[in-house]
C-alpha cells in the first residue's frame, strides 16, 4: 500500500540543489510541505510573480519519507494543510 503524498517546491532545472524554504521570524529556514498539490502550485505562482527570475516546480514526495528526512537532518518544516493560508515573504 502506498503512503500519502505531500508536495514541495524546487527551482526549475535545479532540483538537485535543494528545495525552496522560507526564513521564519528567528532567521531559520523552514521547508513547506503542502498536503494539497493545488495549494503548492498556487504558492509557486505567487513566488514567480514576486521574483520573476525564479521558475518553480512542484515535486511530489512520500509524506513519511519527507518527515523522516527532515527529522533525521534536523530541518525545520511546516505542513501546510488545505485550511492554511500562506503567502511568500516580500523581498
């Protein structure tokens, strides 16, 4: 049986260089893990509007793998549910 999936963002043509993360109020990078692909796509479109030089790609990932990887590497993350509203920070 296949696990649930989540969605994260990377820069187009630079998937191997890492995933998109935002600075929290303490200056820590936080990875957004979206439960809904449409929400991830909307967020990517907002980033592209704000920062025209960035072209984003939505990547599907197994939720267990994503969470275990974050915990193993001590990465901060936030699970974005369909009830959450997030907007990219202004540069």
